[in-house]
C-alpha cells in the first residue's frame, strides 16, 4: 500500500496524498506515530471502526470535520488519534501550554475520554487534565491548568477557568474537539459555548462528533469551521 511509505514526521501536505486513498482497515497501516501505534496496541485496538476509517484520512490532514455515527461506534478514538498526532507533529512540549481542548457535555463522558486519552496517549509526553467541576477543588486546579497540554472539560468548568484563572492561556490552541456536539450546541450550553468560542484563537483545527448530523448552519458559523468535511456513517433508515 502506498501509505506504508510515509514516515512518522511527514507533514500535512504529504498526508493529503494519503487521504486520497481512503482509510485503511488496521491502525498499523496509518501514517501515525509509533507512540500512538504502541498505545493502540496496548489498548488491544487493531481494526478501525467505520467512523474511524471514514474520518482519519481527513482529520490527520488537519481538516475540520463533522463526524456523525451512532453511540458505541468508536468516536472517542476517532478524535483522540488526530489530537495526539497534531501535537506530536507540532513537537508540542511541557512548556507550550494548552494545545488541545476537548469539550463534552457530562462529567461521566469527560472521565471516559480522559481514560482513553491516558491509555492511547501513554507513550507521548503530553500532560492532560480533567476539568469537570464537582469534587475537585477549583482553586487547586487553577494552579496547574496553565501547565496542561490537553484539557478534557465540561463547558461550565472550562468557562469558569477562562473567567477566573489568572493568566489562563489558550492562545496557542491547535485543535478543538466537541464531543456529542449536538448536545453541546443545544440551548442549554449555548451561552457557555459562545463565551468559550469567543476566547479561542480562530486559526485551529476543529472536530465535531455526534450521534446525529448537526445541520444548523448558524451553529457551524459560530464555531468558524473551515470547509468542513461532513462524514456520516450508519445513516438512519
Ligand atoms: P461512541 O463515542 O461512538 O459512543 P466509544 O468511543 O465510546 O463510542 O467506543 C465504544 C466502545 O468501542 C468502547 O468500549 C471502545 O473501547 C470500543 N472501541 C472503539 N474503537 C474500537 C476499535 N477500533 N476496536 C475495538 N474496539 C473499539
Ligand atoms: Mg462518545
């Protein structure tokens, strides 16, 4: 397969070549870092699911996407892999601060994403934090939040840090993920999300994943997606 020739450090331009071949079946066939491949192997992930296979060629090229696939179809890995690769290729390090923000509607979902991130991202040197409110003391969190590379958050707690944490800095953000995007874009989170988005740099990659295809043009406009790729698997009959 032509993709087998691509090296770990190939930039996004050479990955465009890869995207024209469509996704491969196995993770080992993808042009991703050995560190990520090792993490996937440790998690016993070998074969891609439909949404992973359909989205990885685009997300790994740095494109914005809207990915829709039913619950249980493997959307978490579909965004964890491009997140890790984006920061890896940018040679992101401890000094570089927040490079990725993943937003999800509930604490439970955030916890699950954090676990997958720690498993698959174990070989990378990135620091990750779970910002979800509840039991953890926000004052303690404020001291460490600027040292984290990847934030997994609920909208409310992220906004609290944006409003209250001294020197909270996400000006170098490389990639934003909205998991369960249809729920986050819903009225309940509207104000919080608008306030969050307004504080993020516009030059970034944005990945939206949900169980249903988000159709609202307004929603997409307020997220300032750039020529998003619409990917939908398991269409409703
Ligand atoms: P979704 O977010 O679409 O509801 P999840 O990301 O939570 O789905 O994944 C559902 C389940 O599928 C999890 O138990 C996860 O470990 C498993 N899974 C995801 N991708 C793969 C894969 N490529 N191979 C095997 N199991 C997978
Ligand atoms: Mg999910």
